């Protein structure tokens, strides 16, 4: 996530140290690589900034030389002042690029101001544009700092300084050059505004570079996430198909096996019944083949169009016809409409339970009860099979458990010798008011 920089905090970070701030902020979290930082550093200092820096330094040198060499009557201490100020301005010009804190930039600006402001008093009454020095100071000051207090102090100091010079010049010489002061003062304001615009432009470029780096990283994470989702989706689809084949084809094949056993026993003594049983087996085989085809494709359209009661009644009728079990289905008369996935899973749980009741318990009767309260759906399945005191969950029971867990529910299976199986399912479901 990108750092939120308020106006107050933004004003406390020099633009020269913006890259350092961003690098330190993100490198500690491992979210900003050296390559991105290098690009940001390069992007934030185009060649036009270098040209501006050279022009500023050239103006300092030209103005200082003008004061130093044009006036032949300049006394020694004044020449020393010009030479010292020239050296300090030259050094400070390059120190700006190494300043990483607001206090450092302010210190350099104060030193530059303290060196350049006295020119107007040393050369009071002369035809020299001494205020141009302050314009060059203001350019870098606002190019690197955005603090409201500094802006207020600067724009109070500049006109106050000009006013004091006008008063002194009027007092000493009885006149003052209004045009010179107006033009020079306007240049100071103009240079300060240009510095502010450059600072805003550099800040925008830094933010853009940072956002681009974050966008590239987010895009890479999104690609990786999409691959994971694709892999998980494929794995889930494989599991779903495996469940469908087990719960549908396995169900039909179990019934087919039972019919074949009956047909084998009746083949010699009751040929007509045996023939009917074989015909039933043929029908079951066709149905199992159809189930395989449908499982590989998608869930059956007719199941999606039926209510849960219709699905359970149809399932119970088919199973009873194939196995001669008596199956009683009770569903709330005002059972709500539920999602397709939940409806299908409830149907498959009932189907697997009936199959297990017949296959493992040789049950002849089963009871299925489905109810829905305000907060949950409750499914109970009971049979009169032989039951088992101890049993290990196999693939079918594990499938049932996974189907229930998909909806955040719980599954409880109880079995006792000669008392059949009892299956209790609770699934959270908030019933919508009628």
C-alpha cells in the first residue's frame, strides 16, 4: 500500500530527499527493489534540471563579477565581502544536492539569504540589480521546500527588505529608483513561483514513478494469483467430477450389482422374473453410462430446474424401484428456495446415505427428513439396516463430509449393531422472511 502523505508531512520532506524517503520506507518492508529506485532517481532528475542548475550558478558568478570588477572605486573590505560571498554561494549551490533533511535545506537558504541580502545595503544607491540574488535564492528555496511558515516568512521578508532599502536610499540620496525596485522585486516573486512549480512537478514525477513500480508489482502479484486460482479451480473441478461419478455412477452400479445377484438366483427357478431382472440391469447400465457423460459435462439441467423436494422424491422413487427399499421423504411444506450448489449437495448426501444403507447394512426401510429453521437447514437420514458398532469412513462418507463443509456445516454419523445408521446434517442458512 502506498504511504499517505498529508500536506503537513509533505511539507516536511525536501524534494531532494523524497527519493531517499521512498527508498528507506519501502526497502525496510522489502517492497521496493534497487532497480525501481534507480529508475525513480533517474526519472526525477532530467537534463533540464541540470541546465537550470548551471544557469543559476552562472548568474551567481556573473553578478558577483559585475560587483567585483565593474566598479573600480570598490574598497578592499567590499571586495573581500564579494569574494567570500561568491565562494559561499558556489559551495552552497552544490550542497543543496546532498541535503537530505528540511533543516539542512533551510540552513543553506538562510546562509544564502544572509550573504546576498547585504548587497543592497553595501551598494546602496547604485545601479546594480542586487535583488536578483534573492530571486536565485528563492528559486532553490521553494524548489526543495514546501512549508507554509517558510513561504509566509519569505514573502514578508522580501517586501520588508525592499522597503528598508527604499527608506535608506531616500534618506541618504533624496531619491530612489522605483522602476529598478519594481522590476527586481517582480523577478524575486517570479523565481520563487517557478521554484514552487518545479517542486510540484518533481513531486508528481516521483509519485508517478512510485505508482508505476507499485503497479508493476501488483500486476505481477495478480498474475501469480490468477495462476493459483486457475490451479485451485482445476483441482476443485477434478474433485467435483470425482464426487459426481462416485455419487451417481457408484449409486447405479451398486443397484446393478444387486439386480445381477437377484437375477442369478432366480435364473433357474423363476425365469420370467430373472428376465425382468436382467432387463432392469440393462436399464441401469444405460443409466450409469448416461450419468458418466453428464458428470464429465456439467450438472444436469433438469436437476437445476427441480426443487429440493422434487429431487428427493424422484431420487427415493428410483432407488426404491431398484432395491425394493421403502423410503419415506418428509420435507417442510414451506421449505425455502436454496442455491443450486446446496440443493445438489443435499441430494447427493441423501443418495450416498441410501446407497450405504443398502450396500453395507442391507436396509429395507429408510426415513429422510429435511427441515429449515430461521438460521439453519437440518437433514436427518435413518435406516433399519444391520449397522456397525465400528466403521471407518470410506470415500463416500468423506465426500459427504466435504460437501457439508463446503457450506460451513457439520455432519454426524452414528451406527449401532442391528440398529442401522443415523446421519445428522446441520448447515447454516439464513431464511429470508416471506
